[in-house]
């Protein structure tokens, strides 16, 4: 998925201004597809230059700047339809900084690594709790697919916590074995 197609899909649902698009991306898509929010406005400008979206200016109110409300064009609908027919490319691009740090951790960093893992467990549990709360709110879902994505995100988060706990246990065991070996020497 590309940001451009996400934006086209959003403004196909209904015309929106940039901040609304940002909210939909943050609340609906970022749970399974990380989005660089700083890229939204440049993407909107490119989509408009390509004739895939258009905008109208809407008054915002007293003392506030006018807003551009974006909507999909006929060419944008054709591009979105073309993209929908294509199979997903099957690649995953998730980047987990913890994994990179663990890959290059040295024996003297193992205690630090345990703390890194604990922090990741805490963050992942927080994401899981937020998703669990959304699953109990029937107003949080506009479609079956949004609910499915939240359920999938929750399952992934719960599995991630289990795997991280297992990794922490193995690492603790390794640290303790190394300490016993040093004491016996």
C-alpha cells in the first residue's frame, strides 16, 4: 500500500481537509501500516498535480485560515480502481529498532537489552490495551474490515508480548549462566 492510495481511498469515502485525513490515517491505518504523517500534505500536492484529487476552499471560521477540502477526481477513481485490482505485493516493511539493537548487542550490553525488552513489552501492552478498548466500543468501526484490522492488531500485539517475554527469559538465563561461569573461574 502506498500513502497515495490510502489518501485516495479516504477521500473517496468523503471529501476531507488535510487534518481530517491525518486523523483517519492515525486512527485507522497506522495500527497496521505505519504512516509518516509529515508526508500527507506533500502527497496531497502531488495527487492534485497529477489530477487525482482536487480541492475547494472552505471557510474555517473567525481568525482561522481557510481549509482546503480534498475530493477524488474521475482520474483518481480510475487509479484507485486500478490499484484495487492488483494483488498486494506481499512485502513487509516493519522496522523494529529493538531488533536491530538486539542483533548488535554485545555481552556487556545484555543487562541493557533486558531493559530494552521490558520497555518494548510495556509499549506493546499499551497498544494492545488501546485496541482492546476500541473493540468494546461499537462506534469505533465504520466497516467490518476496520474491526478485523483492530482484532488482527490486538492478536499481533498479544503474540509480540509473549515472544518478548520468552526472549527476556532466555536472555536472563544467558546472563545468569555467564555470571555463574565468571564466579566459578
